[in-house]
């Protein structure tokens, strides 16, 4: 917290950026966490009755956030540093 405050005071107009390695690391952590949380439904066959309409609101939000993160990482990697 003190580091962030010091940076803001020293360089108030600085733009915070993330390097590709850390973006991909964070993305892989999010994917791993999501897969772990949904391992039971991932094991069921795609056409099974149990999979239809079973997505919880939390799972939907997580999926949307993950999709957004993938899009941002992809856009960054295409644009380059």
C-alpha cells in the first residue's frame, strides 16, 4: 500500500502497465480456478440433461470476466508492447 502511495505522489501522471508474462500468468490462474470450481460439470457429457440451464449467476459472471480478460490479453499481445 505504501509503495502505491509513493508512486502516485512521485509520478501522478504515470501510466500503470503490465507485461505480457504477468497478464498470461494471471489469466492462467483465473482459468485454473474456474476449472477447479466447475470440475463436476466439466466431467459430464456435453449433451447430458444435467448440463442444460445449470449455470449459476456466479458462474455466469465468472465466465464473462474470464472472456473479458482473454480479450484484453489477446488485444495487448496483438498490439505489442
